[in-house]
């Protein structure tokens, strides 16, 4: 197998040849068809997340075909298309796992962070945490749904049932959730980097009723706002944008420090919450909705050995939608 490997903080990914891995009990080996590149991968590459264990193969938006079954795996068959998301494994025993909040497991494992991920031709995954994708014919189009879609969906659910939704940062997650909101007859207000007219036009093409800079005032008070960009300064801006009783959801795994802000913009029962990781139930609820809403993912395809180029394009904001690696 081939893999793009991260050997140290800030280092470029290097292409390596490795022996084909063998699945252990309860595991499957997957031949990777596509793996989207997520902003969380940047946080891994830059060591903004703690305890990165080098060497590591990043990538956690994986679509592929089952190629080998480990002992005890009965609900998958060779050749079946599956998805592998960020949450790779949980303990199943802690208080969070026992009450259906496995995203908060005390001893979790994460794909492409604590175990090798999908920037490779093959990957080993836990069968119990792999998602059947039999109804998705295009692996490239499906790949961004495995994190951008799932985390975006969890964030939207956390935002509540409001009709006016602000999306701060219009990348892979926002471009999926904007389509879901339009299907749900909600109105989307997109906030982008100042001067990023291409992102603003992209947002409007996906149904946003307004698009402007993050520094701009929303044209009307919002019921809720979701922050996808990892910029702490957006928190006060989003709180100012939501109406009384509104909710601001921080959808990223990492964010720069939040600056001090006056209590009055939180008062009147505004809420500030975060979303952490995802659960298998998120996939069960989201993927049928994505099909019903006819979500179209905008993708830019790169061969596996150009992963560094894909990462840099994401870092510098040159993409609309998601970058996807194809071995």
C-alpha cells in the first residue's frame, strides 16, 4: 500500500510504501476510493491538536470498498462501499458511552489523528464504526459528507429550529449545510473573509439570501449562528448578530482564543455552545437527509501524491467546497 505520512509538526507529507495491513478481530480493511481533506487535518499537521503521535497518516473523510474482513465481522461483505469518519472507536463503558453521548467518550480513538487514516490506498477501520454507503454511487461526492456533512449536521441540530441561520466561514461544512437549510425552508446568511467575493457568490449560488464579510452587520437579527471558521474573534460577532434567546454554535474542534466581550451581548438568554466530534447516530440521521435534499458537494480532486498541494490550497482559501484525494 501507499500512504502520505506526517512525520513531525509542520513537516510536509511524504509518500511511503508499506505492507498491506491485516484487519484484526472486529476490523475491516478498506481499499480507499476517495478521502476528503478537512480543516481538522490542518490542525493535525500544525500540531494545534494535542498529543499527535508521529508518524501518522491523516485523513478521516474516507470512502472505500471493503477488501478483507477480520474475525467476527459479519455485517459487511467484500466489495461493499463504506465510509470511515473521524470517530474511529470508543470504549463503550464510560458514562458518556452508556448514555448515548459517545462523541464525549473518555478514551476515544480518532481516524487520522490517533490512528492512521485515509491519505492512503488502504486503511484499517473498526467494522462497528464504519458506515454503509450502498446508496452512494460516487465516492468523491460522498467523501465530504463524512465530516463536513456530519459535523455541519450536528451543529445545525444544536442551533435549533430557527428560520434565520448565520454561517460564519463558508467552506466544506457550510456549503453542505446551506443546502440542507434551503431544503428545510430556512434562510441562510453567509459570513466570509473580507473581500472574498468568490466565496460570497458561491454561498448565494447555494441559496444564501445574503452574503458578506464577517465584520459586516447582518441585515436582520438571526435566530442562530454557526461558526465553522477557527477564529475566536467571530464569537462576539456572532453573539451580536443573534436575537434575544438566540444560539451561537462553535462547530470546530479547534479555535483561536476568544477575546473578552461585554456581558450585554450574551445577556437576554443568548446561548454559546460547542459541538464535539460526532456519533454514529449522526450518520444514521444525516445521510438520508442529504439524499432527500439532493445535496451536491463541490469538490476539487487531487491524486494521492499531491496531498501537500491539496492541504495548501485549503489552508490558503483557494477552494470552493472540499478537496478530495483519490488514490
